């Protein structure tokens, strides 16, 4: 593996993900200021002196990602002794992830675990004892990281990445055989017309994988959530309480809203997309008002059901019907009005007790959402979280390389040029599975094609 | 007493001898048969993808191969023309009678160089340093440096069917005892195998059943110095045929008679040049295999049957050949054979190709586990240069992977080692966009001049070329065209977008669909500059974005290559690395962090630990 960890521009999240009100994204390397500046609308960061903070917005492809504060540290007076930019964004997975994605698109690389510290040492910012203790820690974790890497990507996704790698390798080998054995007549002559659809197929597959990765899905898409409950259990007041929470920010992100989604809610850094909130806002009785079919449709679209019950009353037939209706869904049973007592009689179910009125128990609800949707191993452990985020980052790098290859092919650059980006994509995938290198390519070449003198 | 002795007069030995002698050292080339110096015992061609670039690199550094290939070519072809500038490749069919003659001429005319016909039995070694050689006759010849380029001759064995004959290529006497002696010195050897197809009498062939495969009608040549070419009408064509179902059934029913499949062959053959029986076994569902009939020489009535390498017994070879279209009545001039020989592990060498075990002893060519004339020649040149530099007390000459295919080849050999004969492929070069055959002179002429193998005159010619490129590029930047109807009409005809505003010719040239000739035609100009100048401008401008990206990637490599590791670094001092990494690093003894990071089994965490200790080491010593 080429040790490219040392000198290029890297990006990583410096704060614990998902829980804090703010996130800090750190960028280090000679191009750090220049790259962030390309996303930043505000003062010209290239012109700002070291150790200053600038207010502005990060904009990617014309869409505002977030309102941010950007701190500039010029080399050598920074943590890593390189140019460093620290971006303070609002909390939550989505924003941090979008910022990192935009920076990777511009050429940053996802930082390896402990890489900022390594750079600090290598550039003489911290002494050997400090660095060695960090290295011991990082080394000791290498094995666990590998294990977690495999856990972080579930079996199905891992298989998909392997498939992807072999699709890409076979595409590359087909191009290489043309180049190294131009007179070999049993291989298809690879032209951009052939490369374009094959590349598109691989890009589609990567997008599929990004969606299938559970954590990735939570980060990128939010959780499609439906709130149900019979009349007068307090759904509206629960929603309003959630919306009034300090941490809760309602965001509108253009292009992501689907017809059924009517609101977005940030619950402790995780985006909940509320389905069919119209029913919830105008009436308490979703079942009776819009009919059981509509409710079923909403339910079938959802990733999560918040079933609200009244803690102060025994279960009614309508409650029981809803419990039955949602029994095969990922759901959280919310016992509202916990301030009024605890009469609800339900067996074998974990009830999250909240009081929308007194604003208690909301943290319990947040934790339950995280428990259900974010790999527990990944929460509360920054190193392992990075490990997984690194894989997502690598996959995105690969995707970006493929898109570059595609656009070169579309303007009809020679296949040799197009192949440069295909090979980069393959190497990015290899950094996830640990399988890459010229030898594999050459073995593939000679096992797939019958070449020789 | 000589400054240097070169053992073996093949393509590596020839280049090594010339380089050392040209750099002013008394040199002795010892070879088993003077008439066989620089012969082509396998395919009669030089160049091709990656290999053609090697030839140009050899030439830019002052080597001989390119010039000899130009003088002796029967046909030249530019391969991969449409696939992109980085992979275009020149290939010559060489006259196998003329090529060795031309090379011998250069060797015999070379000042400071003596050629002697003999076999070396042992090396003279004192205190792990080579002091000369001992011949089979018992004669001792002393020298400061020895370069061993024994090719496939050490303990060579030719295998045909069930017979194993101790002989070298073309029935030459092998070198006995030398490899055993090397093992006594602590240099391990291992068996490798290669093979060659049959040669056919030309007048026994019915060419009407074959597809003609001519060369290109272009004034191509390898050397940047000479300009010798053969016009197309004088070129000798190749022909293409395919194996038939009948051929396959003959081979399949006689598979056990092949030396390869009877258990006779112990050496590992090249994946890159499998025998025809190998191809049939490994690709059982392939209905046919392509074969090329290549001219061997204008002086002998024989052709080369490319793709038909085999170790079948002679009677089966007859049957096999006669099953091919146009070869029904063919007369086999020379039967195909497989050959086994002893090679050394190139991981026992420093990147200068000097042995890590015996000082002043260098190895180059096929004995290092490579395959191909070009691969051998470039190692010979590099070993020769480094031997001379060491004698002169100068810094070694090591090419990086972003500087030359030669750098890739030697780095792969000494860092990763080989299991089967190593062939150069473009896929091996991660910076192949920078390592083009068209810019080999730009990459390497200055280095060749500094070393002393490129004359002042040739260097001046090179500098003139550079300034022409620079001046013309600058001119294209200032000359503009306006979005007139005429101009836009011309652009449209060339499938290029219309102009909306004034644009410089340089910016127009950035469009991949437009050529230099087209762009200057917009201002009613015709090319006056040589093609090699305008081609260079065209490539550098059109692919500027990609080239810049590659240069940026290469900068990372350069930084890693700058962090040096002492040759005697003690890896047992590194407490923080995996066992596998420790073992491999101790064996390979990488000279830079870049090289260390390319060793398989050494991961980034090991490298970081290594860097930490190197930093500690250097700060301690500087105190």
C-alpha cells in the first residue's frame, strides 16, 4: 500500500458525531485553505490572516450546506504545522457528512485514524513521547479497526463492495489488455461507448451500497418516520415539543423531499423525516380521519413508527388495533402524559415514558432512536466511528473518481486517460477491503486473457 | 587487472560493457562465443508496449539498443496510436542476423573495451568483496568490479518432449559451476523456465492462406540521435493465422509428451509467455489462438512462429505445425524448445543492482529473473553506470518510479522480487502518463549528459529542441482567433464546439478533438516544425489536466523517496512493528521510506513507526 497518508490534504471530523450541538470539521494540508475557500461564501479566506475566524456559508453546487464559522491557521503555527482550517457547523450527521463529501469532491482525502496527530509529530509539532503513545494506541487498534471495519459494513454490503471491485477490475483488465497486447484479437476493443455504460452501472451500484449501509442511510437520508396514535394521546403536543427543543432544527433541503414527506426534524443529530404530518397537524385522529388505507400506506413507506399511547389510561380498542397494525414495523412505543400517571397495561413492550407537557423523557426517545438506527458500536467511540466513516469516505472517493472517468469518456478523451480515474476508483475500493495493487491486476489480466509469445 | 569485468555478452552484457568503457574504465567482456554476442534467441523484435519506452529510455541515457534496432529494422509499427499518448508504443521487427553484427561492431570499436572468449567458473572474492574472476581454464583475471549478465546460461537445460539436454539457447554451451559457486558465497539461486516457438523455412509456406499484417509507413525510429528508417515498400511484413480445432486435438492427445506436462520442467515459466499447450490447458474453452509469422532476417530463409512456443517432441511439433493454415507443407528449420536455468533473487540486490552480499558484484538481465531483451538491456546499462559511478566515488544513479520505466522495473525487482520471469507492462507503471515514449529524452537526456554518456553535441541538440517547444507554446498562447463564421464553420467540420469569444490557439488546442495542425490551419499556417516538437506540444497541452494531476501524485512519492534509510538500519530496534514487516524490511533493506512502503506485508502503521525512529535517529546524530 502506498503510504500516501503523510502529505496530502486530509479532512476529518474533530468532534464526536451525532450528539453535540456543534461539529468541528478539520482540514489539514497545503491546499486546506484554498479548498475550503472554494465552498465558502463570505470573506475571501485566501486573504485572511492566520488565527482569524470568518463567518459565512458553505455552498456546494449552489445549495447552502450550512451557516458556519471558519478558523484559519496558517503553517507552521497550527496543530499539524500545515495549513489547517477548522469549520464549525451545526450539529448532526447530515451537515458534517455533506461538508466532508463536498471537500472530498474537491480533492481532500478522508483522514486515517490518528492522522492529524501523526502529522503533528512528523512536522515537529509534538515530541516523540507524545507521538509514540499515540502511535501505540493507533497500532493497538489496528486489529480492532479491521474487525470493526467488517462489522461496520454488514455482510451483504461487504459482498456488494467485493462485487463492485471485481466489476471494476474486469473493466480495467479489459482496457489494459488492449494496451499491453494491442494485437491480441480475442479481446473486445474497449471504446468510450463501451466504457460509459459499464462505468454508469458501477456508479449506480455504489449509490445502492451507500443507501444500504444502515448508518450511511441514517446520515444521508434521515429516517422516514410516522407518528400514530388514537385521538387525544398527545401526538401534536409531542411533535411541538420536539420541534421546540433547542437542538431541533427544521431544515428544508431541496431535492430531497418526496411527496409524502412534509417535515423534517433533527432529533439529537439524526434527521427524522415525518411522513404525512398533515394528518397529525390538523387532527389527532389519523386512523379515522384519513382511513385505515391511508395509514397503512404511510406505515408501509416508513422506517420508523412512533406509536403514541396515553400513560394515564388503560389501552383502548383503537390502541390495540394500532399496536397490532404496527407490530411488524420498527417502532417506538411512546407513553405520553407520564406526568398524569402510569395506568397503561401493555405486556412485553418497552415503553419510552415522556411528558410532552413537562418536556421530560425526550432524551430517552433520542437514545432509543439511536439504539435502533445507529450501530451501537459506533456511538460514543470516536476512533471506531472514524473507521466506519472512512469507509464511507472511500466509497465516495471511488464514486467521485468514477464520475471523473465518466465525464472524460463523455468528452471522448482517449481510453488511457479515462482508465486513470477508473484505476483510482479501484484503488479507493481496495483501501476498504485491503485488496489492491498492480499484482492483482496483472494476475487478472493473465487469467482472463490468453496472452503470450 | 581491469577496472571491470562483464560476464556474458547478451543484451545486458553489451550495454553494461559499453557504459563502463565509455565512462573511461578499462573493461573486459568475457563471453562464451564472440559470434553469439547480442543474438536474439527468441522473437526477432524490439519494443512494443512499455518495452518500446524502455528502448527510448536506454537511448536517452546513452545506451546502444535503440540505435542498433533502428539500423537493423525490417519493419516499424506504432502500436496503440488511438488509445492515448501514454501508451503509444514503437515496435521494430529486427533482422536477427544484422542486429548482433551491429552491436558487435559497436563493442569492438569501443575504446577501453576488450572482448575475450571464455567461460567463468568462479569469482575471486576477499572479505565479501569481489576481486576478479577465475576462468574454466584456471586463469585468474583481477578486476575492481564484476557485472554478471549470464542470461539463461547458468546450468541451462533444454527440454523437448521427454528429453533434457544440458545446453544453452541455440545449442550453445551452458555455464556450469558458477551458480553453485554463487550459492557457496551465500547468494541463493532458483530455477526459471522459458521457451521459444519453432522456426519455419520461408519457401515452404503458402502465404496466400494468411492475413497480411504490414508495418506503418512512417519515419519512426527509436533513437533520438540517429534517423535511420526503412521505407514501407522495403519493409518485411508479418502474417496472421489462427490455430484450428485439429491443432488443438493433436496437442490435447499428446499433452503428456510435452516436457511441461511430463513433470520434467521444474522451473516456473512466465505467465506472460505461456507455451501453446499451456494456453490450451488454461483456456480450454477458447476455440482458436492467434499466431504471427514474423520475418527473422533478410539473410536467412526462416520465419518465427509467434504464439506457438512448445516443449513437445519433434514428431508432434511436425504434426502441430502442419495442422496450421498455410503451413500444411512447412519445413521446420528449428524446433521449439523450453529452457530451464538458474536465476538469482533480485531482492538480494541494492537498487544500483549491486549485490547486498558481495561488494562490487553487480547482476543484470535475465539472471535477475526478467524476460525480454529490452528489460535485460536497461539493467545492463544501469549496472554499468552504477559500477562506474562507484569506482569514481560518485553518488549512485537510481531512477524513481515517476522518472522512467527503468525505475519501475528495477524498483519492482529489488523491492518485490520475482516468482516467474518479469516482463515490463504498462500496467506496472502508476505514472505511465508521465513515462511516455515521446518524452523519454525530455525526462532523461540531461541525466545521461551529467553521467557522461550523452555527448555535449547531442545535449545541445536536445536543448535546442526544448527551446523550440517552449517558443512555439508561448507563440500559440499569444495568437488568437475570433469567433467568425468562417472559423466556426471549420470548427463545426472538425466536430468541435463553436466559439463565442476570442480564444488563443493554445486554449483551442486543449480540446481533445483538435490537433496542432488543425489549430494552426485556422490562421492559414502549415506546419514547419518537426513532428516531434508539435506532437510534444499537442500532448502536453491537450492532456494538461491529467498530466498535472499525475505530477501532483508523483510529488507525494518524491517526498517519501527523499526520506532515506541507512543501509545498515537495525530493524530489531523498532518495537512497534509486525513480525512480517520486520522480517521483510530486514531482508529487503529499503533505502528510502518510499521503497519500504512498497514492500508487501509492510503496512502504513509500520511505516509510521519507521519514520518516527528515523527522525529520532537523525535528531540524535545531529546533536
